[in-house]
C-alpha cells in the first residue's frame, strides 16, 4: 500500500469535465456491465464544465503522480449539508491502493 502523501486531493479544474466523464465510464465498465447498459449510462456519467463550476456541486479529484486516478462529487443540500453524488476510481487502482486514499477522502 502506498502512503497517503503519495496522493493529492484537489478541487476539479475547468477543462476536466470530459476527463471525469471518461473516468466514470471506465470505472463503471470495470464491473462487467454490458456495452448496451454502459451506453445507456453515458449521459448520466457525463459532466459539463457548467457543473464543474456550479455552486450546487463540488467536484474533487484524486491525483497520483500528477494523473487523475479518481474523483468524487458532492451535491449541496443546505448551507452546511452535502450528499455524495458520485465516486469513481480508475480500474487499475480498484482493489489495490483504495484503502489508503479512501481514508483520505
């Protein structure tokens, strides 16, 4: 397991919406869903630049070696309340170092 300091959590940046959608698709596909089901999920797993800068949604990415390997999204429910909307991890990291960065998130 790699130490937590090998990972960096930061807010998603403008221009990363497409990367996050692609990562979400790869991550979901890892679990063996059919191509038809994955295609049906494409719109739901796509993110826009508008969503990235929305005050109602907060996107955070997990980086390792300056590469995005995961992300999560929070939706603001109230001033001091949010709900986890999405959490996706690159398939190469699923089941490997997940414990170390799960604790960091």
